[in-house]
């Protein structure tokens, strides 16, 4: 029953989302026709003057807007605004839905046990010094130590099964980046000498994997970048 | 309620805010974000050979994990030096193409209406092997025909070997350059293409040759063009009916009537002769039939000198070619006085019935100024010292089969084989993995032809209309998925071998053609298997490469400075081995991308002239040279002459599976996917046709709808339509229905005729009612 | 601080389209379709413009490769209401897709018409998604995009240089179009570095810029076709 309801809710939200997108895409197109701000006004002027003109653009936008019947646009804009609010709420809920969906790893990996046995992060995540990605440990890495059982734990038994079947462990990703962000471990670790804990906290001391995807917010990135006085340009991270 | 602009923007911004946000919702992240799929994103660069055209440029392929994401030119490759053309760049779309065939396909339920069924390789190979064995045992080995383009890859040599050992003489390669090759065999005694030394030449007189865009070596030529242009060291004169891309880059464009290039060359020759600007020394030593000569019956035949001087009048040439007298004389003086100067001919001359004659005239110009086997002239390419193939052991069946005439015996010297009227029945047709020139077999009579052939097997990797009448497809892989060994294209001066190892594993169930042939030979067994002792094509390639190690010259690809040093050393007779053993050498070979010997010794004349006389033989004409070509239709009904031309980088095939490449082809006419017809603005004004109007172009044989483009680059009575322009991706028959220029060609049942009339066709043009796009 | 710029030698450009295709493959630009062509919504960050002059038979054609001009004084930046497009310290005019609200003021205000709006979600056949470049984002519907001088290559080059403990060399960073150009008509480099080729060429008497009278001060310089045509 729950799934059925969710299905309908999903369909409905997608419908609302798509319509609002289309409307929103349509409106600025029409607006730009009215505003006519694409006509560069400086063609007849000499270069020096035109440069000045560009520095303080005075576009007669308001005037034209009034002239072209504003009321109608107010209505559309208001409808869009509230429509937008509704979709915002719904998309928020969608995000929330993902949040509670949980994250179950194929085996309850214990970072702490490994760290206590004197292992470094780079022993398993082998790529982060030379590559953008940190490197998901492959079965080969695991079987380097676990070819024979070392302990008694449940997770090792699961691991041995994977090793026996020569089947890569389908680890699930804990940290996810938004699609427009380019993150490189090499840049932070090899070039910037940032320690793993700076971003990943004490996940190395955790005894079981987190039940939810962890988030590194842009705020956190920016804070660190400001503190360390490194490039805060959008282009440095946004691809 | 009044709202200011700023408030309004805020509102709009508020309203649109959720929309990028919505893009980030969970569902989209997994779909959009390549980064979030937990691939390690390991970047590697793998050198290989480009197979997008027969040019075989060196590539560096950027791989992320197991995906090919980008190709760049291999900076060490002596021909393209890190550069690559648009066609090569679009190569990733050949690899990851939605129309790729995923497994061997068998047509079930009749050829026409039948459906494809995926079968295993085991089954597919058994079907083919048993059929081939059956044909061979019943004495019909010769009736197996292979149809493919010319190539310089191992696959091409393996095919030839396979057919010879099997006993079929029908190794048919469709080659656009045949008219020029024929001219070479008449003048120099060998039909191999000669190389043009662009690097050292100062003046190019090009007769309708698309050397910058449509040659296999075009990337190299473009590189040289770029280097020379900055130093103003190269002058280019382009003689051509239409203002092509090459003409637009030339210093001077000389418009000419289609098919009259040879006549103009003769006119130029006559000026050179009259003004005594020719190379007497060369002609005395290395030319024959320049002066009048006597044939076996003792008759006196006029030599080239008499032909050019006495048999034609310059005024007639000027009138017939529409090139002003002054221009002819100017070009002749410039051409003969700037050394070294090249007169270029290419496959475009064979788009006219007088192709061979035109090519002969252009070659004669080069001989006249003695620019053969000299730096900056025409030179014979030197083959790389690859280890020769194992000697073939032919059995009685093979020998008997090879003695049979080829199915294209009668048309051997022309462009297309007359498959529609073979001397004996074809029992099995093998179609090459590469698409053929002229988009064969998109031709209308392909259906008819195919009905007479009981079994048609294709190696095409893409499922499109080419496979329409095919019974069985054994999908080849693309060049990213196989071991490669390619010698330099025949137009190149470079003694060079490019190699590559598979960049990715074969996608789906496709298999390299080379491996298919080897396993077929093994399945047929007996002497066939004995002639193919290799396990796979990798072994073949490594075996052949050993010859380079033993040759004690050249080196694996080096940077240009290192190569220069090597050249100096080698020219003085030194050569130092860089590798201790063969394994090291092979490893380095694949790491750098190939092998190159930078030294080219000119003046080994015996190699250049391969005829018994060891000379350049001028043609002599006994007939009237200013010959009218037969009109295709009446001038009153069809007032315009049509000029069909190949778009840049499409001479061998259209590159249909690469939308990135196809959409750029019409950039000069602002057309991405539409077929256009070029009309002189004056003509258009007369016909009341405006830019972008939809028009019909009609020949006696068919009609085509196109978009009118006003273009002052052709004479008022000429219309031009591009060939090889696809109208959609994936290319399909439906989209091509009303816009296929090949429909304008006569469907006379003879495929060869289609080629030679491409620029000799009369048409009319009229507006589509209410048609403005 | 570097100031990246491009010099395009019109004498050498053969209009071969290698740059156009290279750009599309590098930057995850979808290929055009007959539908996108008829609605004029095809996207191509790099375009080779053709200028035809004269009448038969005295005709001349020029090919002008047109990437983003990366103006010193960019008109697109001035009208962006949300700061999605801006000029960064190294002179690259950036487009931040997540900030872009799709108002298209910048597309209208760009005198070179080189900004493109995604009227629909870019689509690739599933197989072709394999060649998408992970260094460049896939734009969604409703955002404006344009040439970025392949700035992701700059980020990577900087990163590698720093990881190797050296300074950035000029040849470390080349946009895809420049790398592939067969004739070497496109030249890229640091306009502030007196030793660089672009520094010298941008000061050549042959150098000019598109619509210079607008005062946008593009960082893409063109070299006129040489005297041989005069």
C-alpha cells in the first residue's frame, strides 16, 4: 500500500516539476523579447566612451516593462513563485526520502580494527596521492591479508565468501558529490597536504559503516578554503 | 500593484530556483553524475592507429578506467605529429555507436522480410566454413567474391592471403584512385600511387585535387600547409569548376569547365614548350615519346611535343576550358619557373569519362619540368622492411581457381566491378567491414544484384541498410578493439609502420576480422589451416614486426629533434641499435606507436621507373583531343550541368555512424543535416530562387529535394550538390528517400558508369511549391 | 597571475572542423539533430564562421573559428542577475551551471552570440554516454553554456604541477581545439608572459579582434590573412 502511494506521489511530483520547468523556461524567452536588452548601445560611440558605458550599464528596462503591460506578467510571476514554492517543498521531500532510505554495505567493515593494527589509509585506498579518486579497495587488496582467516568476525566470513567466489565486493558509496563538482584527492592530499581527517572526520575510527550517506557541504569546503587561503574561484571546483 | 524590475527578477529567480535543485534530486544524481558511480577514474593514454579513414594517423587515446573518452594525435607520429582531423576526433562515436551489432546475426525467414537472429560464434563460423568447404570441394572456389576498399592494414593482407589460398581470384577492392593509377602505369610502368613531396615543394598547381581535405594524407599535408603558410613559402593555384575548400585556401582559383582539366594541362604544356621553359636535361635522360616516334609497323606517331605544340591551338583550349588565355600563360610561366613545383591530380578527375586522359596530361606537366624523383616532386614510396609473409602453399584446387578470370576482368581498370553482369555466377559474396566508397551498396540496383547471389556474408560492425540483403553478419570490431599494424598510405613519402594494441576489449560479442579469418581457415582445415598457422592476429603482427628489428635502420617513433639526429647519422651510414632484443623492441614499438625511417634517398631512378624502358613515357594522341563528351540529355529540357562532389574528409565513405563529423560537413553553407544545392546568385535571381528555398533538382533519371544556397563559387550554368551528406543519425533510408543525390545518376545497371558521369550530368531546377525552410 | 588568451591565424585556418569536433567530444556537448537544426537550438561552443566575398569568378572565402572571446570586459557578466557567469582572476569567463537560472540575458547580451541555452535535456544514445568526459559536467535543461577554454584542463594541469612540486608550464595547459588543430592555426597561451607566442602574436600588426569597437576587449586575437591576397 505504501509503495503504491509513493508511486503515485512520485508521478505527481514529477508532473509538477516538469510543468514548472517548462513554464519557467518559456517565460524568460518571452521576457527577453520585451526587454530588448541585447542591443548593445555603444556601437556608434568611440571605444573609450563605450568602455565607460559598459561599466555603468543603464538599461531602460523598467520603462519598457511598464509600457508593455506589466500586470499580466505579475500574475504569471506570482503563479510561478508559488508553484516554485510547492515544487521546492516536494523536491525537498524527495531528497529527504533518499536520506531515510539508508545505506547498507555488503559487509559491516570495521575501520577501527584495521587502524588499530597499524594500517594506514593508503594501504587500502591506494590511489589518492596520484589520482582524483581515492580508490575503492579491490578484492585483491583485501585478499592480500585475508587469504586465510585472521579473526572470528562475521564480516570476515562474508569477505572470505567473496574471495572464494572471486567476486568483487559491491561497496556502496558513502560520500556523494553533486554532479557539477569536480573533486580531486590528488589536489588535496598530494598538492595541498590536507589530511584525510580534515574532510572524512574520524571515519577511520568507526567500528561499523555509517547507515546513511555522509555529506560534505559546500560551506565546509569554503570555510577550509578561506582558512587556508587557497583558490576560492568557482571554477576551481565546479566543472 | 506595481512591480519593479528587481522585484520581478527576484520572483522569477524564486520560481526557477527549485528547478536546478530538482536536477540534483536522487534519481538524477545517479544518472547524471559520472563521478558518483564509484569507478576509480584512472586515466591512461594508449597509442594506437586511427582507422576512421585509410590515412592511418597515430592516435593517443585517453582512457578513463575502461572507457575511451577522447582521442588526440600521437605527438611522436611522424605523419600527423599530435594533430588529428575532425573525422578522427569523432572516432569515439564509431566505438560507442548505438547501431553496433552485438553478436553474429543470421537472417531467418527469407532475405527480404526475414528477421535477424543472434547466434553464437561457434555456429556462425561453422555455417560459413561448411559452405566454403562445400564450394571448394565442388570446384567452385573461384565463385567466392570479396568486396572491400583499398587498405594498408594487416586485415587487408590477410583477406588477400585467405582468398588466394582458398582459390578465388576475386579479391576486389573498390578504389577511387584507379584513373590516376592507370595513368601511372602507362607512364611509369607501375600502377602504385606515387607520393607527392609537399614538404619541399614551393608551388602547387592542383587540378581539381582536394589534397588539403580528401586525401588519406591530408592531416600531414595540412600540417605542412600551416608551417609553410606562416613563412609564405608555398603558392597554391587551384584549377577547378567549383570553389572548393581547397580553392578557398589557394592563392588563386582558376574556374574551369568540368572534365577539361587535361586540356588545360596540355595548354599549359604548350606554353612551356613554346617558351622553352622545360627541363631538357631530364627529358633527354628519363623520358620517352617526347619527340615523334615510330611504332612497330614503322608508322610515325606524333610525340608529346608535337601533340602539345601543333595539334592543339591555345585559343581553342581557352575557349573550351573557359580559362582566359592570359591566365593560361601566366600559370604556365609561374609553374615552370618556380622550382620545385608540383602538378597534382587525384581521384576527382575520375568523376568524368575523360579521367585517365586528364590524369595523363597532368602527370606530363610534372615530367616536362623534370620534377620526378626529386625533393619537392613526385617520388616512389619505399616499403617498410616488414618480415615477409610465410610462403603460401597452394593446392590443386587453389591453383585451378586462381586461373579463372576475375568477375571484374572486363572493368579491371575502372572504378566499380560489374557485379550485376559477372562472367560466371557468384556463389558467395563477402562484404568488408569498412563502408565502401560511394556508400556502396546503397545503389538502387543492389537489390537486383543481391538476388542472384545465394549467400552474402558481411563483416560490418553496424546494423544499417547496408545489411539489408545480407544473410549472415559476422561483426568486426572497431580499430579501438584490435591489434593493428598499418603501413603508411600510398601517397605518403614516409617509410613508416604504425602499430597499436587494443585500447579496450571488444565490446559485445564482436571479433576482429583478422581473427575471424584465422579461425575460418582453421575450421576449413587441410592446407588452408596450414597456411594460417597463427593462433590469433596478434601473433601475425608480432611476427611481421620482427622484420623491422632485423632491418638495422630507422627507429621507433622519436620526437622530431631526436629523429633529426637519427636522420643525420643514418645519412652518413651510421646506425645504432637502441634495443638489445626483439622483445624490448616490440614493447617500445607499441609504447611509441610505430617505426619510422626518416631517410629518403632520391635519385634511385631504377626504382621510380618500372617499365622496360626505365623512362617516363609521355602519352601520344592520335585522335582529336578536344573531344566533346556525349550529352546526357537535351539542353533545352535540362538547362544546367550538375557537379556532384565529395565533401571534405569523405572521399572513401561518408562516416555515417559519426554524427559529430556529419553535422560539421555543411559548415560553409550553414547546414547541419539538410542537403543543399549550390546556385550562382545570378542564376537564382533569374529563377526567383532565394536562399534557403526548397527546390527540386531533376535529372532524366531521378530527382532530389534540396535547400537552395546561393554561392558565387560556380559558373551560372552549373549547379553543385554534395555527396556523402547524411540527413539524420542513425542514417536511414527513410530520411534519405527524397534527398539522396545518387538518385540523379543513371540507373543503367552498370555501377561503373555512375562514377564517371558524376560531373557530367544535365539537370533542371525548380522551386517546391510554397517551399521556404 | 596568468591571463589566458588565444591567437587564431586566419592565414592557416583551412576550415577543416577538427576544432569543432574536438570541442564537442571534450566538453560533453550533444550532437545536433535535424530537429535541433530546424529550431536553431543546436549547440556548438566552437564554430567556424564563413565569410564569402565577391562575385563569380573573383570570390574569396574566409574561415573564422569562433570560440568564446573571454572578454576582459564581458557584456554577459554585467547582465547576469545571479552571478552565474563571471570573469575569474585568470581572465576566464566562467559559467557556473548550478547557479544559472536560464534567464538568457547573457545569451542576448553577448555581441558574439556564442552562449547557448539548453532548451531540452541533452541526450545521448546510452552507448555514447561511455565517452562522456568525467572532468566536465553534463548540463541539464534550462542552463546556458559556452566555451570555457577547457578550464578543467587548467585545473588538472595546475594540480599535477603542484603535486610534482613545480610551477605550471605553458604547454601543460592547451584547450582541446588548439591541441588538435592540424595546421597550427590556433595558438594558446599566457598573454602576460612576454616569452609566450601569444604575447608576441597578439601584438603583431596583423592582429585584430572581433567587434573591437564595442570595447569588450576579447582575449581571442585574430591574425588577418597575409599580404598575399592584397
